[in-house]
């Protein structure tokens, strides 16, 4: 039964992550996003909360950042709460399933599973507390330096991270950025610094 569930999850994630994450293409305009979203885009500080054409059972909030010239340049999927143990077994399992599915679509990743030196949260049962106090990292990154097969300028980097809300609850966050992200951020920083 466990093997069947893992297979079903892998197939579901492979569909959700196949080239156009959640059915969103980098560069889409706000008008195009409005047309594909099953809910009206809701303006937030970080962008627009939408319901994309393809969703995953692990994620509940989808936010797209849209630039007037470059269109969609960032997609963030915020996961549902995952009840787990202090060891983070369920959270780690969900993380590994998503990571493997992204690997199937985009190739190799760079993994970080690290506890800060000197942290008191060094026992296996302290995994979630390490995440909560930001003394532990569990993330995976796909980009050119990891020999991933990302679609040119459409997706420049993918970042998956595990996060803790408390010692027994966590969630995943998945981020896709286009090659335009760096240009947009550089322009924004220049505009902000020009006021001084």
C-alpha cells in the first residue's frame, strides 16, 4: 500500500511540475493570469494570490509576481500544514516526494540538510525545533550550476524548502524564478536607493 501511495504521489507531482509549473508560464501578463485562474487574482504585497489551472494537494496558496514589462517572473507555492513528529518524518517524506518529482522534470538538484554548529537541537527528535529556530536547513535548489535542465530564461532557479510552524507542524514552500528576476530586483533596488 505504501509503495502504491508513493507511486501515485510521484505521478501527480510529475504532472503538476511538467515544464509550466501549475499551468503557469513565465512571462504571462496579469490579463493572461486572470484568464487561467479559477479565482480572481487577489493583490498582495508579494504579488497576486491565484488558483492556477493545476494544483497539488500539498499546497494551498499560490502567489505570482508580475512585472508590467516582463510578466510573471516568480511563482511561489505555500504548502498546507503537515502534522508530524519532532523528528519531522511526515514533513521530510513530503519534501522528498516533491524533490524527486522535480528531479524527474528538471534534473539534478543541490541538497542542503544542515544543522548549525553548536546548536542545542542536535538529536533526531529535535529536527522540527531546529527548523523552527532557523538553526537547521532542509532545502533543494535547481539551477544551471546543478546541471539541471531548466527551460532557458523561462525558469532560472527552483527552490524547495521545509519550514516549521511549531515542534509538530510544518509546511513546504516551492519557488520558481525566471531569468528576468535579477533584472527586476536590480531596478527595484536602484529606484529605492535613489530616494536617498
